[in-house]
C-alpha cells in the first residue's frame, strides 16, 4: 500500500466569514463553533489514521463579492480540501460560481439563506446547514400575524434582503396583515433619516427590519426610536445578535423575530458542550459547528481528504440512516464512519437535508424582554 494513504497528515480546510462588515459581531463566535468541531476531529485520533485539521481563515466581508472571491481563491491556492462558509448570500453565491465550482471544492454555508441558492448551479458542491428564506419568510409572517395587524417593511438591498422581503411581504398579506410600505435601504449610509421619514409616514403597528444588525438596520432602529415613529420591530435573522440588545436594551422590548435553530435535545446538548469549551452558542454557531462536523465525517466515511470524496459523502453522513451523532460525539462518529458504518449526523441543529443539500430547518421565535433576547418557541 502507498505510504501516503496510511500516514497521518495535515488536512487544510478553509473558514470564510465576514470578519469585517455588517455582521462582524456574529462571525467570531461562528468561526469558534466550526473550529470546535475541527479540533474535536483532530484531537480524536480517529480522522484518517490520526490526521490533523489545519484551519485557514479568510474574510468574506459579507457584502463585497469581488473581495470574497479573491479571499476564497487564496484559500484554494493554499490547498484547502473544503470550505466552511461563506455567510451572507451574495458573497456565498459569488464564491460558489467563481471559485468552488471551477476548482471542485465543496462548501457548506452555515447562514446563507437566499432562496436563489436552492437552484444555483453547484455541481453537487454546495450545501447549507441553514434553511432557505422561502421557509424563513413564512415563519416570520406567522409570528407577526400572532402579534400585530400592520407593518412597514424596510430591507437591505442585497440578495438576502430582497429575497426575504419578497417572501415575507407576500406571506404577511396572505395572513391578513396590512403592509403599509416596503422600501429598500443600502447597508453603508451615514444617514437614514430619509428612509425613516418614508416609513414613519406610512405608519403601522411595527417596523419589519430585514437587514444586518451592525450596518444599516441598527441605524434605522435608532432613527425610528428618536423620531417616535416605531418602538416595536420585527427582526429578520440578520438583525438578531447581542450587539442589538447591547445598543438598545429595553427600548425595543416587545420586538420579535425568528432565526433558524432548534430547541430540541441536540440543541441543548450543543449549548452545554459549547459553553464547556468556551464557545458562545449564539446566532448561527450551531450551524457552523454542524457544517464543520459534516466535512470531517464525510472525509472519514469516504476514507480520503480529497475534495471530490468529501462532496460525495456529505449527504450520506447528513441524512442517515445510521447511528445518530450529536455535538461532542465526533470521536465516536469518526470511528464508526472510518470503519464503514453508517452514521446519521444530527448535531446541534437536527441536521436533515433536502435532496439539493440544504437544511429543511426549524426556526426559533425570538422575543426581547428586559433588554435581552429570549427564546419564545420553536416553529
């Protein structure tokens, strides 16, 4: 047998997330979640005869497709076998078509939710542990209908914002909610008083902010509070994070939103495991851990760190049938997979993929009370 296949080696993997830009307060925890799974695999000794994972980070910016593409090309030039990422939908699509597909490198996004990615030409290389906004918009409208009867909508002018706003608006109207206005905003303006003025004039029980919490969305909330136009906000997943409540506290009590996630046994197990390892199990951290875990389990099941092998085995370890594997159990999962036994990775988010490799998805209804986000219910 060839020495190279029996010998433990270092396997390069990429993590590409917006370490700068409109969600930069979320990405350190997301990266830490993925790195927790990668280090678990390395430390287990059960990955490809004791091979170790070497993580290479890159910045997607979340919004600059050219910069994201260049960063991903940098990862490929360093020989990554797979990519955990990207995060925002526009840059994820750009990396997929410009870098992943031409180079045959699989990528698993923990947070790109645009419905357009469902039908993207991906040669079987793209997966996502987050569900599509085609479902997310319906869930957000369900929650809205339970709480208010009229909304104004503002959305960030990106693939994510446009796609989600369209689904949400249609779903809201179908549920008998009056939509008083629907306007786009750019993510990087100095002043949003004009946008706030239009929304304020339209009125409504609440303002739906479909955008990013560290750029644009937060400023629109500030302007709305300052002008007295709105004090209740409907928040898309891109608006949910501790930096929002750190800024506004109880001024936005009674606001609500939704984000992908589960409150089931797997999610509780991950929360305890993450916290025990110094990782904050916040927004999209479980999805990031799961994306990384699927990459290493696919390597083990296929018996190789070759990109094509990883891509070919992700669905097999994601959907079972086989032994259920949860967060903190990768040593067991890798041992079984490397021996050829079937595993069904459930992980932090009850991983279950559609036939195009994206999460069916559960959602958590979030509320704000006492200046903090609360988990209201699973939807």
